[in-house]
C-alpha cells in the first residue's frame, strides 16, 4: 500500500483533489481501513468474506474489477465497474460469517473516496449491524448525491444512518445501531442511468461521543388513555454495550398543542428528568400526564409530549398521549354492525375514507408513523416479509405496535393485517405447513380441506393476523402455469367441493365466528378465470402464461371459472381478490381487459348478481398494470369495484390521488362510501374495534403435534398411486429399501413455493420431517444415496423421490426457465435404481411431470405433489399404515404437446386420466359388466334418494373395477369416460358416473 507516500504528499494531493479531507484533529485516532481495494479482499460471497454484486434481475448487477489507477487516492488500485440498472442493483462487502463480527463503536463514522460523475443521482450507502452474519443483519442507510466531478472523500457520520424499513433481509434485530457487531457495507447504484463508477479507500474515522453511544427512548410512540385517566410515558436511557453513562443526560419535557385542549381535556405538565453520570443503562423515568373528564362524546384527541435531550441521542419521534374516543355510537358493541358502520362513516373525512381504502406493506411504513398520518386501513406482509426473530411472539409484538399507531387517529379505526397463508401460516418459521392445494384436491375429502383451513386460521390468528389471502379458487386448465399447484384441480366441481376450507378459515357462513381467536377473514382469489390464461399470452416480463389472457365464451366463463365464486359467496367469504390476468369474452366487444378494470365482472357479476357483500382487495400493485397515468388507473380500478388497493410502497400516492379524484368529481362519493362501508363491516365483524391487539392464547398450538397430525393426514391422503405392478406397494418393514433422488431429503423442495419466502427455496428451510426421515421413523431398513451412487446390490426395493424445486407465480411458468421433465440427475437416479431392483418412483412436484419414456421400467409410480412439512404422512402410505386413496385432481399428460388437456376434451388421450388413483384400502370387488350394470342401477337409486354416501361408495367400486382391468394400460377409449365419470360423481350424478365407468371397462 502507498498510505505513507500519500500522506507525505498531502499538499500535492489537495491540489489534485479539491474536496480532500483536512488533517485529523489532535487526539483523534488514526483511521481504520475497511477496504483499500489492493486485492486484500476477494470477490466472493457468504459464508466467506468478499465483495459481491446483486440486482433485481439478471441484468441489474453491476460489473466489478480492480483497476490500476495513477490517481488512486489510496494505494495503486481502485474498485471500478459499469452498470445499467432497470430495477435495483449494487454491490456488498460482507465479512466472513465464520469469523467474529467487527467492532466499529469507537469511531465517529465511515468514509470513502468516490469519483464523481456529476449526474445528480443519489448513491445509497448501507452498513450492516447485528444478526448472525452480513445477510441476516439490520441494514442502516445513508446517502450522498453525485453532484461533483473527480475524486471526493465522502464522510458519513454514524449518527446520519437511519434504520432501513423496506426490504430488510430478515426484519429488525433490535432497531438499535449498536456498532459492536458489524458485518460490512453495501452500495446501491442509481437506476435508469447507464454509467460507471470508481471507489477507493473505505475506512472508519473519528472518535465516537456519548451522543452516539447513549440514546433516550420512550416505551411507545403512542400512549392511549381513557378520558379522566393519567397517561404514563416511560423515558429510558440506554448505552451501547450497556455501559453506565460517562456524562449526565438531561431530558426536558413539556406537553404541547395537539387536538386536545390544554386545561380542558388535560392538565399541562413540564419539567426535567436528569440521568447523572454513572446511571445504569436501561434506567427508566416516568412522566405523568393527567387527563380530564367531561360529559361530551368525542373522537380521540392527542397531546404531544415534547422532549429536548442533552448528552444523548433523542427519540426519533415525539410521543403522543391519546385520549381515547368515547361515547360515540359506533363504539357501542351492542348496536347492529350496520348502524355502527353508518355512524362511523358519517363522521369520517374524505382523507380518512381514502386511508381506509389503502393497504401498505409493513416494510414500507417503518415504525409506522404513516399509519396515523395517512389514516391507513390495512397493512400486509408480502412473501418473506417477517419480523426478526421469526417467532409467534415477534409477529404479535410487531402487529400490536402497528395497531397502537392506529390509536392515534381520530376514530381509532383498527388496521386489518393480511398475509398469504396459502398452505398453513407459511411465512412463520415453525408453523404447520400443509400440502399445497393441488394435494388437498387429490384427497377428494372436504373434511380434510376444512380441517387444514381450521389449523391455518388458528395459527395465523394466534400471531395477531386476522386476515388470510386464501383460498385460491382458480380452476387450473394448463399445468404449464406456475401457479397451478395453488389450484385444487382442473374441474370446477372439484374446486367447489374443496371450498369447505372457507368454513375452516372463517367458521360459519354468517360471520358470527370471526371474532373467535382461532378464525380469520378469508379471501377468494383470483377473480376470475386466472386458471384459464393461454400459453404465450402473458406480457409480464419473461412470464409465459401467468397474468396472461383468458379467452372464453360466456358459457365457458360461467361453467368453468365463475362457479367456484358462487359457492364462495354462499359460504360467506369475506373478501375477494381480482386476478392480474385479462379476460376476453367472445362477443362482448371489449377485447382483453385486465380484471382489475372489469366493472362488469366485479360490480356487475360479483357484487350485483352474486350478492357479494364483503370487500374487494386488489392484488399486489395490480393498479400499475392498467393503462393510462396513475390517476386514470385509480379511477378505472376503484370504479370497477375494487374497494381496497394493495399498493405496498406507493400508499401515499394512492390515497392522495384517490381523494383528489373524488374532489374533482371523477370518482363519486357514493362509490367511496360503499367501499369504506364494506371494509368497516368486516372490521366490526372481526371484533377489531373491541380487541385490536393480538390474542396469543393459541400460540402454544402453533406447530403442535395436534396440528401436525392434521397435516400428516392430509399429506397421506394426497398421495396418488398411479401404477403398482405386482403390488409392490405398500412396502414391508422386512425389506431392505434403497432410497435415492433429489427430493427424498429436502424439506424445502417438499414444501415448495410460498414457504417462508415468496419463491420458497431448496434445502433445510423450515422445521419438519422429510420423506426420507419419515421412512426411517416408520421402521424400515433404509439405505440412502441422493444420486444413487452408492452400491445397489443386496436391496429388495428402491424408492426414488424426484421432481421439482420451488417456484411461485410466473417465475415457475413452463418456458420461463422451467419445463415438465425430470432433471438429468433425477433421470439418472431413476434409471440406475430401477435397472437394479424393483422400484417405486415418487414425484414431489406442483404439477405432473413427463415420465412416459421411463414408465415401463418403473414398478410403482406415486404423485406426491407438495406434501408440506410432514413427510411422515408419505411414509404412512408407503408402509401401509394408511391406504393410498388419492385421485388425480388434474390430467397427467403424455407429452407437453398435449397441453392444455382437461377432463371433457374432445381429444383426450393422457398418460393417466383425471380421477385416476389406485388404492391399497381394500380388495378390489369381484365382477364384470353385470356387476357394473347392477352398480349403475343402485347408484341411480341413491342419486334419487339424495344419498350421497351410498352413491359415492358405489361409484368408487365401479372405478376400482375399471382400474384393475386396465392394469396400467390406459387407452384413449378408457381415459375419456373414466375422467367424465369422476366429474359426474362430483356433481352428484352417480348413476351416469357408473354408466361412464362401464363404458371405460368395456374398452379396457
């Protein structure tokens, strides 16, 4: 390094660099290098120490290199690179996760040299504090503007860094910049500008002072108190490292003007709190603010408590005492909900109404000051947006803190917090993760659907969340769709039968159970026909089918896609979410129109014809997919009937624009009042006005054996036995079993997308039991070799568990980096094991995989879907503890060229038809055509009597006869009537179902 030479020629350098830093003050410690970019830090990523790039998509990460520069401010090299960022991008230096964190607490700040391009763009600089390592830490952010040319030393005092509230990797650790456990830094480069940069000499400088090490906080930013009571605001002094104060800290306080009247609503107070030198960190003093009682009914009123701090960092916010609203009719729980809604609505301003129609992401609101500032009605956690630690207690604490903010509004309207709990409380680590809907559809058991919904609701509500963006009621018509596993199946009758999940989530259809601590508001999504989008019709990025166009006749729309929503409305579903996709109805003259703008469908069909009386919530940023400027998009979506807009990071713009459009007369006040009335109704039904905070009484049951038993049963019932030559399954414990394949011992692949994060991930992501662990626990003699490289000799049977890795939404579309073929490694494992011994192949996937070219070599084939965290359930059916009873919820194709292929198609020649599923439950009944004739007559009689149980049992007997005769050789003549029969069964036409099965039997 050339540090000595550089200092020796300071005068010359100052001439070259007009913004050069001045010499350090007397007594100031020497700077501590972080990066000199001389090659001392490699380009590498966690867990090793190194510099690495990142970005929003494949093109966004910048290019980096170490370049020799004669004008390098430090040493002979600088870090330089180029960028062309459309979304976001930058680079990071993380310290090694295997080494101790660094202690920066002795220094004033961090500084570095930057070669300016004078482009006027903001450069964000982040530091990483606390947590396990650099990618699981708090992010604290500061910035500077590139409005200069040539080298400049940028100094960023640690006091300038603010806690980053959006896109935290794991949420907050403690929201305190402790500086004792630092993991490096990151630089975010400007988007929308092609450019290059150069950087050098990152170092820590200066000496820390107590104002950095000591801070004053209050116990809460909002302190509610009943009228006439005394609010007590706790003031705490704390220091980094919990050391005693080295200098005194004083806090001068005084009540100030808010909406409450001094002397009438409260008694003003003022004074000084003193924390002398030597005071222990964590010492608390209390300020009491007395309020006064009068006889008037009033909205909530605020009393700010101004704090002036000397000797420490002051609180980020002025705490507010809030005198609770009281005496107003809407607060009277004895009144009917409609009267409470009418009273409250009549008192609200336009801005307050616009706020109720606005939903923001938790990460965007930070500590939540904007909740009161914009009177927000709702928050959500997007996929992977969680508190840290990701525990039930942390969820409840986080949501309670947000609810506390809503208490600072005039009418103290509680937030309604929502999550995508689509197969259990899947954002929460340790929750019970159910099979995805495709597996629930395979169970053909409405009771299981209801029980899984009930467990999900209990675990979600116990963390303070009263609203679930589930279930998905799409009828999936093309398995190339990356969301197909979110569907119960391809038949609307099957989807309809699984809607018992709504009662599992919400309770009784009249809403009387929503106040219970184990129920949540459900969401029917995505209205309507998102499962019918045509391959190649998507215009969203690289998606091929998701968010595309569904082209249908009115009859097809009614019969295929609208039918599940009629049932959902009858079952009392509280909210409905429109689809991102577009709908093109033949003959209506509208062409393809985004569902969020189809007033004929939302206002006309859903709210009008179907009588839906809940509220409509948009999908994530869906308003931005509509044509026109932002105001036009708001008009179109709100006018179409969307009542609440999910605008995660543009909530300010939305609520302001909405109010402006109403004032201008372009959106009617009547439409706003209708939307807000619907939202308030559900909040009252949920009991949020009386109990806004989390009821954690059920938290001990999250992930409990009782809940996991439900998931285990669902996983077992979802297994579909497609082939079973020679009765290979169930396995016997006396057999020596060779287990292989990529998905045998991977809980992340087994649970799929929407697990902890939006896309999910492979590996040991969540607590649970893998299929391999389940087999071992079942007591079998197991040898495991993931790639089947271990010797195969001496084994009686092989179990090869293969399939997909996680994905979600359009990221998983076929053609967007995905196909329906097994990976090369999986194919090799199947080939090796099945060539050496009798074998069973389990396919863990969100959709059918193409295995026809290997089917003859496979003795038993199982569609395992995405069974969730309970691999024991899969082992249960493999070892015969439970029988195989699952049936295909979708058609299993022979080739991708057949897609889309669905029950009822004129040309229907699949590998396995819809409804196929062998059983190990009982002996297959004896008989032939005469037996089937008798079964048909008895089934028709059961149908006339309305005897569902008998009718279904008779159809099942007939189905088993057909499957036995076909013996795995499913021809087109067998497949079509077989699939039709399953649809007829689901629609209650038992006699005709057996007649169709008799037709399939004759063709077998």
